[in-house]
C-alpha cells in the first residue's frame, strides 16, 4: 500500500474506513431496533401474529459482533503476514546492502588508481610562500607506452614518472596555507580518463617497504605557514588574584619569545604589543620594544601584569607587525575573574566560566600590508 493516498497517510485512511464501518454498523443497529419496536407495537395493538418475525436486537447485536470479530481477526492475520513479509524483505535488503558495502570496500583497492600513496615536503620557496610537495604512488593499473599519470593541486600539475623503485613520482608546488592539501590523481590512456582524490593528510603507505628514500611524511599539517612567517611563543606564570574593597586585581608574569620565519631569517617582528581586555574591553596595552616596564629575558621579553579588572573573561593578546608589513593578532591565554569574593585565582578558576558564544570567541588573524586576510583561526575557545 502506498504511504499516502491523495496526500493523506495510509494509516489515517484505514482509521477513516474503520470509523465509517463502525458508524454504519451502529446506525444499522439503531434503525433495525426502531423497526423491530414498531412492528412489535403494531402486532400488540392488532393482536395479530406477525407473519414474518424479525430477529431480536440482541440476536442482531451478537451476529454483528461475530461478523466483526471474524473481520478483525482476518484483518490482523493479513497485517501480520504483511509485517512478516516486510521484515524479511528488509532483512534481505539490509543483508544485501551490508554485503554490498563489504564487497565495495573489498573492491576499493582494485578500482582505485592507487591504494598506496605517500607525500613528503621538499624545497621551500620564501619568495611566494610555497613549498614543494613530493608525491609517490604505486599504481594498480599497468600503464601502457602512451598512458600517463598526472597529479594536480590547484594550478600546479605534474606528470608522474616511473622511478627505479617501481613507483611513480612527481612534485607540485603548494601554498604555505595548505598544510594537508588534497589533490587529483588522473590516469589517461586509450581514450580512458580516471581520477582519484588523494589527501596529503591521510596518506597510505606500506610500512614494510624500505626501498624508497622519500617514504617519511613530514608535513606539518595546518602549521606549515609557520615556516614562512615569524611566530612567537608565550608563557604565563605566577598568576594571582585578589579582591579588596570590591576591587578585583589580577597579577601574572608573561614571557614572550619571538622567532623569525624558519625559511627567511630576515623576516622578523618589527612591532610587538601585549594587549589585555576584559570581554572585549581593552584595559592595558604594553609595547614590548618601548615600554620601560618590559624586561629583556634571554632572547625574549618579560612583563609583570598587575591591574584592576572587572569580573569576566580576561584575555591576553599579542599584536605585531613584521618586516614585510604583515599584521598579526594572537590570543594565547584567558583567565576568568568571577563576581563575588574570592581569595585566590585558583578559587576563581574553579568557578564556572561564562559560556563563550561563536561571536565572542577570540580569533587569531594574519593580514598582509594591504589589509587582505591571510589566515583566521580560533585560538581560545
């Protein structure tokens, strides 16, 4: 039966027909009872014997009950058979689907161009912030003389050549912002073209194969860009919290260690500031290169924060510019100052923090000298 008839669910049609049938039986019984009484009264008045006596209403009710019991029983039996058939069909379908999935997975390796592929990084190019990504595959397809394999990521494409180790290798150039990129492997031959997506973040290789020198995957994932841009490490120590005369005070020692770009030591931070805010309202900025309260600590800088704050989320930020004019905003730490009396920051940290919505999250950003956003990612949830 169709799940819907004229836009109404089938189950409702069954209920409608059942209600109509029951209503018809009740109406029939009432009419019959009225006719029966009329005939009985008429016979009593005329004192004549009824030529064709009617069945009593009680007998009719019993007969109707038997008929309905038979009909309901028959309906239930039919429904049980239908349900049993549907369950068996569903079981067969599910089993077939399950086996189909298994068979599909079993055929995956033979249907793919390659089930054994590997990536590793090569030369870095600071001039355009890209790096070489070397790809090495073992082909499931036996290539003919005029067949070829190509691999492409974005606009960079390479034809894979057979190496002495029996694998096909090539190199594409990838943006520094793509640490774990995916590319398209394509087989072309005799009018046939087959493609397969390969992901550098999910490389597959044979751990027992030691014949290739480029087996190791040394991708840095999403952090590949750090090889091309300056970075900084932050440490927050000796955190203290106090409350006196309803004034909250927070203290901590902050250490900042800036590093030049890994592949271009001349690319360094030329401006650096610490920025502190409470739920977005800045209450202190510190210039690490000019402020006299900042101490040089080895190759880094140290600053002792002591300031009055409002209750809420206290965010520690870092704003900087590099020698190419790129701008950076990092959020590397958060303290929570609760309302009410607390004797220490440890007790404050045990309080439940204010929930951070998607609009209140702090994002790290890197923009170029023209204000174009290069990268944006969540730093503090």
